[in-house]
C-alpha cells in the first residue's frame, strides 16, 4: 500500500487467523497479516519496504487491539479516475438538463 491509497475495513475486534487486520499497538495503527500460534500473535507485513518488520506479541500483552479486517484496497490513481469520471457525468447531466429547460 502507498501513501494516499485507501483501504476498506470491516469493523470487528475479533481477528481471523491469516487475514490482514488493522491493529492498534500502543495507540498506533498498523495493517498486517494476523497469525496466532499457541500464545503468540504474529503481525506480518506484506510490504516490500524493508523497514516494515513482523511484530511478535505475547497473547497477554494488553497493548494490542484489533480494530477491523482488511476488505479492499483502492489506489489513489484509481480513486482520482473515478472522481474525474463522476464529475464528467454530473457535468454532462447538468448540461443536458439546461438544454431541455
């Protein structure tokens, strides 16, 4: 995911093993794959950026709260194209309505 992109999240505080979740760790949000093995929780990044590392937590760590499960990703360029298309459609409709008035 890149800065400016949007993600669609299904709100839930119940994580699903193998799903990408939004997790709050010490009031900071992260988007990572959730894996639970025994009493350990692994938050695994899917980023190609080497600065993003896996986070390994003990299940008893009270500083982690799952906020939701990742559903979809929208790139900023895609969203801009949608907005431009919608704006063009509204302009066309408005122009057509003015001609028929």
